[in-house]
C-alpha cells in the first residue's frame, strides 16, 4: 500500500498478556446456523470471566448489526465478513485477550486465512458438529424455514455450501451433550495449550 508505514508499538502483546496472567488466543467456533456456536461461546466466556480471565466475544449476528452491516451473503461478502472478523480478532489478541469468535465461516480457505493472521499457538478452531436436520429442527430464528421457501438466498447448508473442518483442533457435538461438559473440555484444552 502506498503512503502507509507500519508503526511499531512500545508495549508488546506479551506485556499486555502478562498483565492479565494469560496467553492470548482466538477460539474460533464454526458450524451451521443453529449448531450451538453462540450458546457455547456465551457459556465459555462466562466461565473464563468467572475464573478471572480477560475475554471478548465476537458473535457473527452482532457484528452484522454494526461492523459488517454493509455486507450481504454472496460469496464475496462472506469472504469479506471473515476477513474483517479475523482482523478484529487479531487486534484483540494483540491486546492480550482470549477472543471467542462465533461465526459460520463456511469456507475452509477463509478459516485458514483467519488462522494465518495470528501465531500458530494462538488459534484454536472449534467445530460445532451438529447435523443439518437438528439445526433445522431447532430453527431458533426461523431462517431454515425461510431458506426452504426460497425467501433467503445463499443460506449455508441449504442453498450455499458449508465445508466442514477436517482438522479442527477440537470438535463438539452440538446436540445430545451438556454445554457445560463441552465447556469443561475446552477449558482443559486451554490449560494444555498454556492459554490459561
């Protein structure tokens, strides 16, 4: 880019993290609409905060109400949505936070892009593996019914592809399992990775 020079900060990511007594990372939740991403993200963040850790939750729907409200759901907009969220998550990692991202992010290349924005040990991909049939049955927002009627174009899982992660760092069943059990498993992974 022309006429732009990167400014190096005096305070480092490590110094910010040290103040918080944690190592920063991105916990990136991916899965179909209704797979349980937001429910799990909220439960995980609450448990981390209860234990004194510093977090921030980036939820896909919330971001589309502000930062990404100018984006639609065509492929180009989906790519830009993930790019922006990835860049914001990177900034929060620089601030020393544990960032939880709940975003469908249907395409592998875009999730890989987000992973590449931070160091290898700072990105944990979590796949909420909930069958389409269960997500449709839940249909909390009524979106699947609209998509089946053709009222929503490019709806992931119906008229737009979802590329399931083949090598997620951890996979959770989004149905038939207690959310708190999944949270405990996630906390154990964060301990193993020396995030907390």
